[in-house]
C-alpha cells in the first residue's frame, strides 16, 4: 500500500532558535516543508533556507495573521498538493513519530478531516505563565469540536472549505474547525505526544496581552459563528464587566451589593480551584492558577471591546502579539 504524501507548513515571526528546532523536527518526517515568515528581522528567513526549507515571505504591507500565513503556506503546495498537510507554529517542535501516528488515525476514515494530538510546554518550570499555558494544553483524547493550530488536515477538505479566514486574528483555528464541522466532517485528538511548545512567557505583561488576544478571538469568532464561544463570552461579560460595575455601585451606595459581588467572585474562584484539582493539579498550584484564570476575564473583556471598536470603525484587524 502506497504511503500517503504529507507536507508541513510552519509559520513564524522572529522565533530564532525555536524555529530551527521546529523545522529540524519536521524534515525527517514529511515529504516537503514550507516556512511562512511574517516580517521577521532576526534572520529566520535565512536560517530556514540554510536548512533547505522552502520559504514564503508575506507582503509586509498587508496585516499579518496566522490564518493568512497558513493559507500562504498551503498555496505554495498547490501545484503538487499532498494528501495531508501538517500545520505547526514556528515555536513548536514536532515529536518523533507524530506524523506516522496521525496518518494511522486517518486510515479508513474518509469522514475524518483533522487529527491533532497532545501539545505540552517545553519549559513549564520557567514561570507561572508557562505553567498556565501547559495546563491549557491538557485536553482529553477523542472526537473534538476544535483544536489549536498544530493539526494535520486532509488537503481536499482544506480546499473545499476555503482554508483559514485571513481576517480572523485570534482563534482562527477554532473558526476553521467550526466550518469543518459544519461541513459534516469530523475532528479527532489522539492520545499521542504531538508538539513541544515554547511560550516563553516570563512577564505579567505578556500574559495580559495573550489574554487580550483570547478575548478578541472570543468576540470575532463569535461574530462569525454565534453558537461558538458563547459560554466564554458570557463569563467574560459577567465577571469582567457586569460584576465590577455592580461592585462600584455597591461601594458608593449599597454595601450589601458589594458584599454580594465579593461572595460571587469567591464562589467562582473556589469552583475554579476545584476544577483544577480534579485535573490533578497540586493544591498550591491550583490556588495560584485559579487566581490568574479569574483575573483573565478583565483582559479578555478588553480584547472583546477592541474587536467591536475595530469593527465599528471599519479598521483592519491587526494581530495582538505577546512575545
């Protein structure tokens, strides 16, 4: 039986050594590798070429988005399209054996369009922010509604749905997966290590910007698919918007209202801790992470507001970078 053809599309901007690790991890596992660069100034383009990788440099006059970069990478393969494409972010190294495992999952499954696996952080011990991200990647295996940007995709279905939406600047992978599901196809996460990610988040400001970007994604993808991210948007509006306003009113005029708001935040924090503990986090770690998860509603709200302001003013959706 002939082995299916697989190409990889890696995207990045100023990833440095992380990019070299990414491209090196791919070369022995796939037939072709394309690197798409979004205006790097750190020598990433030359480093990729030195590794023998095909490079696509995006036009810097058009706003960068991860979706636009992934589409450009796929376009570079269209003259001789592979059966499958592995998309990966340039700050991720692909684990040995992942490509073969993903292809095995596709075997005999014509209804299956996307296969993803387990992503983990390269240095979770470096900061609480890295540990937060590492926990974020822990998701159960099985059929899924959406996944992150590290995914293997059947090329024919990628073309059929029109690829990624280049105007979506955050959660573009969720938006793409939603259209795949609406086309009647399936997505699967298999219990296999897929990539090692390097978030490199060492400062509070980086974590805040990443949470702002998430909020922007909640709003923009929710605008395109109202049923998606609905619980997330409601939580952000309640804990990041409504309750702070009620707390201010209570502080000025009704102390009982202020106490009620504090009680609601306390209950929410306690439930978050319990959820993290069920995820097998140690108590101290769960208490710490729950604090940031509770706080994240404020930058999330900022991101949601930013999206709606941009839309109302007809402005381009520029990426929100955190590193």
